[in-house]
């Protein structure tokens, strides 16, 4: 699980400060290093996230184009 949201990024108003990122494009995200590692290999314009928000799992798609 990782808690990471960069200011002024496409995810800023989609992933909330208390959300926990569980998966990114079907890869488990166990910590910040796993998030950074997975982010380095992004090629798609849309990224799929599975997050935990207030005890509920949610699936989100975020367009990486700004």
C-alpha cells in the first residue's frame, strides 16, 4: 500500500489524500518505492488504479494527459 499524490498532477483531484493505492495497472503497490518503480514504466495515456477509500475498494482510470 502506498500513499502518493503529486500536486498539480492528473491524479490530484481524483485520488484523495486519505486514499491508499493498492494497484496500478494490475500491479500490486505495497509501498512508495513500488509506486515509483511502476510509474517509471508507464506507456499508456490512461492508468488504472485500485484504491482503498474509507474502507471501500474503488477502481479508477486517470488520463495522464494534462
